[in-house]
């Protein structure tokens, strides 16, 4: 490698390091802002008190009931599919015999 190639390589590395350092400063700033915003949101939720907790509990309960309903409907569809499938298998079996 010539001195000129070595010089270009070193300049490239130095420039990359400078860009990396600049990006790290931006990332640290961004993470700091996100952390502050998140903390502010948690504090705001905490200040809402029991009324907010009741709403969250109701939402969780509603979601659990919805999931149970979906499970029941899924079971009903499976059962109906089995009945229809059995009907057509029996019907096709009679027509072949």
C-alpha cells in the first residue's frame, strides 16, 4: 500500500469516526428526550388516580371477555365444520354404493 493509499484510508477512518461520534451525540439526545417524555407520561397517568385505574381495569376485563367470545366462536365453527364435513362424507358414501 502506498503512502497515498494509507493517507486516504486513514482519512476515511477518521471521517467515519467523526460521523459515528456525531451520530452518538444525536442518539444520546434522542434517548434522553424519549426517557423524559416517557417519565412525564407515567407521572401524568399516576396523577389521574383511581378513575383512570378503574377504566384500565374495565378495558382489561372487556378484552378478556372478547377473547373468551372469540374462543367460543372458534370452537363453534370447528364443530359446525366437522358436522358439515361428516354430512358430505356420508352423503358421498351413499351415492357411491
